[in-house]
């Protein structure tokens, strides 16, 4: 009897004391939204932008696809529309690629790819390198002047604002603003949650406003 | 009945604590913990032994936006500390051990503590494990359920101070105030 009492008490206390973790459903309620900008960029000088209508980039260790296209997936159009609405509301004008836009908006999903698991130091030229499919025809060279200590290795939506107005003579461009939104794959109700996260990315970047 | 002062006891207690360090990160009281230990009497008023403790602390930080140099990050956060310690301890009893069923004592434990600080946000987490020296003064009481019985109840309050430092999570040290209540088994062997 004594042994039973001891065993029960010990089991109770040990289980109480075991290492708990947050409730998974609460954890993924809201996506993490991280934004960065180039302090040297003159955002007031950017008036026009170009953005794809139904295609976003896709980087994955587990798939050979390099793009996601609507209507095969409803995600690209939904995301691109949300970005467009935010840019329009902040005073930017959408133009076609051929109309020499000031900035290009690149959108991609990085899936299961450990591209952000190290600190990215200013002046580091490794990212995104070969990953980038080169939508804009300006090669894959990017100056990435930010420190990012967060580890993204599952599904991240990346939005980049690329300065096309001040590209170098050898056609190099740099990212002047970006947003990382995750995790895409564990999120319940991905489309509205992604749209909210995109709104938040612009909301927390007031230097993009023109009004 | 062998004299209490010639014996030893084991105990198992529920351990509740309130952090006193960096309470902005975690300041909430937690009942998620326990302690197990052994103490042997080396004289009618003194015992020495070993204590093993574990504690979990957590606190929720609602969604907010923090500036990060040239940018910002928005999320909600779950702050956790997983704490484990081992200490060699000594106790002075204000009555001789076989004098009364109620046995108040004062004690001091010295040992090591390891804290793992974890910040969960969405599917991501940042973590750091630290090690430190532990000092734990304690005031407690043991109450035997029957005069010659082997079972008793233990209750104590204690202050834990450890040198666990984490610059990443803003800790120069870690201290907490706690209480414990549980069972005592006297002279199992």
C-alpha cells in the first residue's frame, strides 16, 4: 500500500513537472511578420511599381517547381492582390514592366529551405543568389544590408521591393524593403491570415507611405 | 521506535515559485514544479542531504510590434523557462528530531542550476541554456502523521538565488521565492 502511495504521488508530481510547451493552436494563431528596409533608400522617390498578376516564385528542397501560378493555386493571386491594394493605398502607381517602374515587387515562397538560419551581416552577398528566378531580367544580384537572426526553415512568404530606378551600370539592383511572413504551412485558414499579415507588413513600415 | 535523530528521510514535494529576476520577461507564479530529496540526521538537530528540483515558468506576451534596427517584427510570444537544480543541503532543527511530531527547521542548499530560456513564436523558437551556482536558504516544517509513523508532511518556503546569466533574454542572475508541500517518508530502510 505504501509503495502504491509513493508511486502514485511520484507519478503525479513528475508529470506535473515535465517540460510543457505552448498550445500549438495558440502558437499558430497569428503569423510572424518581419520587415526590413534599407536606411539609405529614398522611398519618396519611388512612385511607380510593377508586380506580377498571378505568379510568385517558389523555392523548395522538395519540389522542382520554381513558380506558383494561379489558377493552379489560389494563393498567388490572393497574395498579389493584397500587396497591390496596400501599395495603391500608399500612393504608388502600378505600371507595366516595360514602362520602366521605379521599383519591382518580387514575391516568393520559401519552403523547407534553410536560407535564413544564419545571421545575415551587412555586406553579405550570398542571399538569395541562385535561388532567385530573375523575374525582372536584372540577374540575381542582391545587396542585403540587414541582420536577421530569425530562423525560417519551413514556409515563408517573402515580399521584396527592388530598386529598379537606381540600378548600377552593369544592371545590378538591390532590395530596399522586404517582408518575411511565416509560417505559411502550419497556419489555419491560410488565405485570410496571409492577407492580414501582408496588411501588417505595410502597416509597420510607415516610411513606405506617400500620403 | 528508533530515535528520529538517528534516522533519515526522503521527501517528494510540489514546488511553487515566483520569479524575482527580470519579471518583465516572466513574473508569473508557477505551480509546475517539484522537488525530491534525501536527508540523513548527523545529530539530533542536524541533517544533511541532497535535493533535486525542477520548475517550469511561462508567460504569454500578446501580439505586438517591436522595432529591430532597420525594421520591425510583429508576433505574439510565449516565454518559457525550464529550470533544473541539484543541491547539497544542511538543516538545523529547532527541536531534537525525536522530541515532537512537529519539527521546524532552517536549512541551506548549495549546488548547481541549469535554466533553459525559450521564446516560442509561431513555429519558431529562440533558446539559450545557462548554468549557474545555486544558493537556497529555506525555512520549513516536518509533521509526522502519527507519533511513531513513517509518513509525514513537509512544508517549506525557500529563496533561490543562482548565477544563471543570459544576455540574450536579459538575465544577470535568476532568483525566485517559492514554497513546497509534499510527503515525507521516514526511515525507509
